[in-house]
């Protein structure tokens, strides 16, 4: 029997930016991490996957970001199936659960490198960098090496890197872990601003109910992972 959400997704008039339909992931050891998962994210919407550690949030995230293959089911992003969508993924921003940073480079150097990767140069790049430093209150530590930064500050940097270039599709895996309450608020204000400006689709994972209610336009609880 089709769920209400799946019926909505397969309807002829559906225009969701991200469509996940009957997604399953079974690992080689037989563990089923995702069981018949279906959800959609509409244009301009922030969708939050909420669940405890081990619920399957990161597995779902890894499938959607093309880091691991799905077992069965369908995933479409902007009308393209995986992995075809990632053949031209310039409009995607990703903040993974693990910080992927260079320890000997400064915070500002990270922002500059990512700006150039996204095609920003000169005055335009400097404007974006300054905006992010101000939005996340990172100016005071911008010349410090990553190895000298607190874990919370490193996490804020990863979020900043993911939104450079104004991506239409944004994936954030527990982006506020280790960040203090003030920093969390700064992160969510930034994510909301980017999402509203680009009118794309954002998926966030978290295990904090209060955070999910604060940021999300649409919420998928732990039960979304297993039918």
C-alpha cells in the first residue's frame, strides 16, 4: 500500500526539487539501514531528518550525496536520477558529519580556496568571505590555523564552506554538533538566508528536537527510516 507521501511524489503534477522514493540500503553484512524511505523536498523548503544516533540519518545523507550506492529505490534531484545529477553538481553544497579541513591552513585561507573553487574572484570573493565571517562571528579567529580552532569553530567553518557560491541544493549532516547555543543560532540564520535566497532545497539531519522545530519547514522523524 502506497504511503500518502509516496502518492504525492509520484503524482503527475509533483514538482519537488528532491524526491526520495522507496529507498532501501542494505549493507554487505545484511544490516538494513534504510527500509522503504520516501519523502520529498519542495522548492525553498528546509527538510529535517530527526532521529537518534544509529537511526539511519547519515546513511540516507550518504546516499543522497552520492558517497554510497543505494540498494533499491529511486532518488531524483532537480529531475535527474543519481548518480547522473552529480555529473554537474556546481549548485550543491555539502557539510558532512566529519570535518574535512586542512589543519595547517587558516580559517580565512579555507574560505578563499573554496571561493575560488566556486568561481568567485577578487572583490566578489572578498564580499562573500566577509559576509560569512560576520554571519558566524569568525573574524577574530580568521587568521588562526584550523588545528588551533575549537571543534565548535571548526564546525561553523564547515557550514560556511558548504554555502559558498549560494548552492540551490544544500545537505547538512548534524552541522551544529559541538557548537554552543549562540553559534547554533548563527548557523541556522545563515542556512535560512541561503535557502530563501536561492529557493532550492535543503536537507538537514539532527538528533535535537528543538533544533528541528526551529529550522525545519518539514520534518521526517526516525520512523521515516524504517517502515
